[in-house]
């Protein structure tokens, strides 16, 4: 999974995997997708924060619900 961020503008692109949610239901796993946008704008779009904080290596984060985000892939 690729990763790129412009620390001056906050623009980013990142490979991702997860679960597709449709009508509030977990529907199917997704892999090899790319999310892209601007970090400042993404933080403004956080609508919910989960209580499932997980500790993985050096990075830890709970599940976030982000209202709008660019996602591409097959």
C-alpha cells in the first residue's frame, strides 16, 4: 500500500483496506483501494469516533466515521 503526504499543503494519498458499509450494515471486505484528500479537511469531516482503540506497532487509532472522502479502486 502506497503512501504520500505533502506536509506543506496537507494533501495525502494512502493505500487502504477495510469493510464496506452500506445503509449502516457491514457488507463486504475491500482491499487495494486508495484514499486521498487533505488532512485538515478530513479532520473537519470526522462525525463519530469509535471506542475500539487498537494498539498496532507505533500507530494507534480508533475507528473513525468520516462523512466525505475520495476512495478509488476496483
